[in-house]
C-alpha cells in the first residue's frame, strides 16, 4: 500500500503528469462548455436548426483533417529535438504554419464553391458557408508546436479563454432560430482570434520571426506528411465509423441508447492520446541522445499510464448506472451496460502507447499508416458482423476486439522493422 502511495506521489510531481493534467483540463473545459451550450442551442434553435448546425460543423471538422495534414503526429517530435536552435525551429514553424494556412484557404474556397455553384450540402449551405472560418482556426491551432516546446499549460489557458468567449458571444448573438448561421461562425472566429494571439506569443517567447517560405518547402511537407495525413483519416473512421454502421441495423431508439453510453467512453478514450502527447517531448529527446534512458523512460511512462487509465476507467465502469442517470435523467440499463463494455477501450489503447511513441520518435509514418488502416479494415468487418447479429452489444464488443488487434498489429510491424524492444 505504501509503495502504491509513493508511486502516486511521484506521478503527481512529474512533468508528464503535469502535461496530462493540463490536457485533461483542456478537455474538461470543452465538455463543460458543450453541456451548457447544447442545452441552450437546442432550446433556442429548435431540433431542426440545431441538427443542421451540428452537421455543418461535422463537415467542416472533416475538411479540417486536410488542413491539419497529420502535422500533430510528427511536428512535436521534430521541435523537441531542434528547439535549442533558433533558426531551425523558426524555419520549421514557419513552414508548417504557412502550409496549413494555404491548405485552409484552398479548402475554404472548395467548400464555398461547391456550396454556391454545385448545389452540394443542400439545406444547410448558408450555415456551412459561415462555418468555414473554423478551417482558419484549425490552421493556427498551436497544439503541435506547444507540445514540442513542452508548454501544454498554454493550451489549457488559451482554450479556457476561447470557450468562455464563445459561450458569452453565443448567448448574446444567438437568440432565435434564424441566428443558426452564427453558431459555428462564432466558434471559428473566437478560435482564430485566440489561436492567432497564442502564435504571436510563441514567436515572441521563442525569439523567432514570421517569414514566407519557399514553395519547394510547402511541396516537401505535402509529400512528406501524406502518410501521416492518411493515418488521421483512418483514425477518424476507426473512432466514428462504428456508429454509422450501427445506424443501418438498429432502430433510432437503440441508436440513441448506444450514443448515450458511448459519450463517456469517447471522452475516456482520449486518455491514451493525452499520455502520448504528454511524454512525446521527453521521449523524442531521449531517443535522440540516449537509447537506454529512452527505454527506461518509456517503460516507466507505460506503467504509470496504465495505472492512471485503469483507475479512471474501472471507476467509470463501476459507476455507469449513476453516470447514465445523470446524463439521461433516468436509468437506462442498455446504455449503462454498453458504457461498462466500452470503458475497456482506453485501457487496451494504453497498451499501445509505447508502440505509438516508438513509431513517432523514429518517424516511421509508413508503419503507422499501415497499422491503422489494417486495424480500421478489421474494425469495419467486426462491426458489420457484430451489429448485424447482436446490434449495439455486438458493436461494443467488436470495437474492443479491434482495439486488441490494434495493439498486436502495431507490435508485430514494429518487430519486423527492428524497432521493437
């Protein structure tokens, strides 16, 4: 017992835990804001306009994957290695930022042109047009840069300011159903303003200058990061594809119960991602300087991460009845059971963190893309079979099986490449 207490104290004092806490606070602000806004917007806009706003945001976020272009996967590692060189980090930050801004302009033009001239996105074209500002917010989102500099507290503070500003503006501006077009516009505008301000602070704090970059460097990044971009597309399908499949095999009521049970699991599923983001900075530095220290750090982080994840997820699973009662206003047995099953996903996902770190520090984007796409293919097969025969229960179990296979697929591919332990 004393040993466990000592380990917990060490965890709380560590830089990795500090980063994890800041990322968790960042997500916590998003959750609280969403809970307040969803209720307000649903009552103000009505179910039809509320649904159109949600669909428009989903479309823009999907296009936002093209803007981000997988930079969140490899830029933190690169910055962690070169952060002592002003010229090197200045060149890297300028190249990535300008590439993302150019992509955001191209995608915004594509969306607006498709909406106004080809008649796509009929029914919510105006809302979608106002939503494209979110693409520019994505282009300036500084998470990858601050990860590389190990300054994740900046993200938590900036996100809190952005979401509070957004919440206040929505309540002031959105008062009737016809104001629906302003909801996503305000989200993108506040994000663009705050993220732009943080980027200015980063340039000042790091004593670097904003400069235009050669087209050849933009072309280089578009080619170099294509596999990482391809991986993010697969990850999106892996996380969100199951619900789309389930819709074809169950009625709307069961789909709603599954969605309710999935809400908490989706939030908990971010824990392995938070831990990966928390340790990538030190892991990249150690991998470049001392492989033995890297292995020791990775093993320790893996054990501590499993401890944190298991404590949180088992607690959530044990309290699923009360959680569902709070979310729905009544106890729904199906949702509670599904939530308990899906709480296994973060624990299994945590096993794969060491594999992901090895891939990222070694810049093995081909292995990452191959592993994720194989897993996504298996998930789609499992989900189709499970949903067809067993409905929402089948989907939940299928996702757990896919997560197990995900670990072994990454492990085997790393071993074959000679990068495993």
